[in-house]
């Protein structure tokens, strides 16, 4: 069994007043594993509009680190892999929010 914790929660607005909530998840060793995106939804119940956070997407961050045991290099990169850090994962979340179409 693996236990995950939320390393950081951020809210991103795309200048349209529709906030997305992103939770950056880490494992037991403290390594950042993925991010989860949530959207604010409304449920109508007995004439009331109730806001709830609904899970929208799991965001992979595996591309931030070079693959392990990859053997002979097959590509040349202009810039190195940025590495997994809170700031690089936040950048991935910002890119997700920018590219998300309602």
C-alpha cells in the first residue's frame, strides 16, 4: 500500500472567473508523483445551488525527468530536463489551465 499526501494546493484563474484547483501529490518518500485538477461545479438541490469541487483530470509529470535506464541516447535536447520540483509542476498546471477549453 502506498500513502500519498498533498504537497501543495494552488488555484488558477484564466481571467474568466472560473477557478481550477490543482493538488500536487507526493509519495511517502517526498517525490512529486502527479497533479490532480478540480473544477468548481454547481449542484441544484431543493432550489439551492451548492458549489462542489469535481475532479477533472490527473496530470502526469513524468516528462519532467529523463527516463531511467534508457540505453543509447536517441535524441539531442537543446535544454536539459527541468526536473521535478514544485515550481516546474506549477508551470505544468498553468499550461493545463491555459489549454483547457470548457
